[in-house]
């Protein structure tokens, strides 16, 4: 089974710059999860979205790299039946003329 969560939009403290530490900014999270569905062991996509939100809001990461790893670790710990995880975090408002993002793929 595959879960796709696209355009999960959150306002969080993330970044190194002074103004990024002072006020929340918009980030957009896209995630794809492949998992083994058996014996009615399913992953609730609403719970996944909520866990991503909690991780990013509570941790106030300075680097997108650390944010990706934090979300990956949280989801992997909570959902051991995840087989692959694709995660992308975008900061659409950080530069005037483009959106900046970071992504990674994992196999468990």
C-alpha cells in the first residue's frame, strides 16, 4: 500500500536566519509511505499528518536536513511496518523568486 500526503501546509519555526527564529514561516510537506498491509494493520494518514506537524512545530529545527531526519525517525519509530519513505519539505516564501526544498528517500 502507498500513502500520499501532498501539500501539508504548516507554519513553523525553522531556519538559521534571525527572522526565521523570531516568527513561524510556511512550509509545505509532501510524503509518500509504502507499507505492508496485512491482518488489518494499517497506517492512518490523518495520524501521520498530525505526527509530522507535531515534530516540526515542537522541534523548531534550524536546518531542513535535521527536520527531514527528525520526521523520518519519528515516523519510523511509530510505524514499524513502513517499508519506504519519501519526504520533501519546502520553504515557498524564503526567497522572492523561487521555492526552496529538500528531500530524501529511505528504505527500512
